[in-house]
C-alpha cells in the first residue's frame, strides 16, 4: 500500500462569511496504485465505443507518470508532467484526485470498495435523484457507508512551492467550503467532505476537510494519522470580515456539537460507472459523471452491459484464467510510455459477478507489497513492480476473496 502526505481539517462556517478551521490529524494516507488505475478504467462513456484495450493503454500511460518506490510515498514524474500537453496533465491529475477522494472515504468513513455503493452526482439512480437538486453547485461523488450517505468533493491545484502543503487555508478552499455548506443546508444538513490535492515538484499531498458536526471521524484517525498536539496544529485558523474576529475567539477549537442524523441509506443498484471529463488545467480537479438516460434503463442494467462489452473486447488469456471459478479476460502490460517501466498493470474483466471480497487492508496484508489489486463488480485492476514476480491467479484469488 502506498501513501500520500495528508492533513485532516475540521471546519466550522459562521455567519457573515466568517469561519474557523483547525487541523485534527496529520499522517500518511494509504492509497493503492490499483485504485488509481481502477477509477479511470471505470470511466466509460456509454455513448461511444467501449474497448478494454483502450483502458489498458490509459493505465499504462497513467502509471508511466506515477511512482512509489518501495511502496512508499506516491510521486509523480514532475518533469515529464510539465513537459506534457495540458490535456495529458489534466488526465493524470484527475485520476490522482479521484483516487485520493476515494482513499479518504475508505480511511475516514469506512467506505468499502466492492461492498458499498458509489455514485456520481451526474448519474444518480432515479430514486436518489429525486432527493437532490439537479442544478447549481453539487459535490462530485456520493458514497454509501454504514451510517448513511456522504457527499464527496474532489478539488486540487498545482503547487510549485517547496512546501507542498500551504500554512493557511487558500481563498479558493474557503469559497468552495462555503458553497458546499450551503448545499448541505439545502439538503437537510447532508453529510459531506472535501479533498484538496496538491501536485508539484515536491510530490503529492492532500488536505481533507470535514464539517465540525461530523461524527465518528476522530476515532478512526488514530489508525493512520497522528492526532497528538504538535506544531500548533490545533490552533484554529479564522477568516472573516476583519482581523479583530480572531482576537475575540479563544485558541481552543469549538467543542463538538451533536451531529444531525445521517441520511437514510438508499437501496440503489450497485456497479456505478463514471466518466472523467478533462478539466481546463491541472489547477482544477473536477469530476463529472457519464451521461445515462435513466428514464430508459436502470443504472444496474446499463453498468452490466458496459462490463459485458468490455469483456467481449478484452484479449483472450494465453492460459486458462479464473477467479473463484469465474473466467477472466485480460493481460499484463508494461507502463513504459516515458522510458523503462517501473510497473506492470493488468486490466481484466470477469465473465460474471464474483462472491464477497475481503476488506482492503486484509487484501493488502495478503499481497505483502508484491502487488496491488482492486476488484469492483466485474472489473479487475492489478499493479505490480517490474522487479516483483507476477502473481498467479490462485494468489490473486487468495488475496481478493473472504474465505468465510
């Protein structure tokens, strides 16, 4: 499992454009390379050709820019990234933004890939779409977790400074937090959070912003983040109409308030598929969903059709390939678009839906750092360092599936 440097902020919007935010944790956020590949592989435009070999080519390109030597901190090949065209920079940065937003939901809200559902706000199933505004400011993704639904917003910017994480909140961050707060209030104090990714010569990092009223976050921070007081990390940062506002406040973060009841978890079809839309510059990481005519087909049916088309276009394996007795199509390919490859990647598709998977941390422990694997529905992504041996199908099966 790879990591990125992360900070977790609590924030409290106040009246007249004022607010306060303070850091409650710093640490290394776990993120898998296979997840970055997998998120992009799900980016299928249902109104155009769906071809697995194209997804394989995109995965090879993405991993040519990404490196995490020894399973450590996630890095981007900054020199090559800046030498690339704008749409390639946007492609790489958006994949990173989506992957880190999803990693944050796993680390903080116990969202589980392969078990809990995930939807784009631009492609909500009809039962869910009636509960949300169809226009105006909206978050990017809707995560279904045991406590209910949580909206996630993925943003970010290129940062050339040596210090990848800024010391103060950025004006753009405050504006977006205010917009998300307004959206939440209009939807019955809906739960939400925002991830803000920084990409630059110093590497990759992320700030995660959580409303002060959110519950259950502090208890899971200790799994991966340092919550001890250090470097004045608990000193609130204030913003508002005048500097005198900060002087009138104490230096102690606001006490926790009772969280509003989490929205009831909707029973909606799994297997959401979404499409990345390239942003105008690496300074923006905004995700838009694929376009689905929900009046004609339910999302579950549409997603299954896409997986079947991907399966049909996948290359036949040279030898028999099965997971849990289910046929798999896919092949290994080197990520060598920019020179000698550091990784090999495989995008595969199962002929039908597999049984229940093991939890992500258990899967990573079973792989022992020799490979990284992600399986949502019928779509499989596996990444391995070129120096490591290729995992066999039985080894992937042992890592993926819960033996219970």
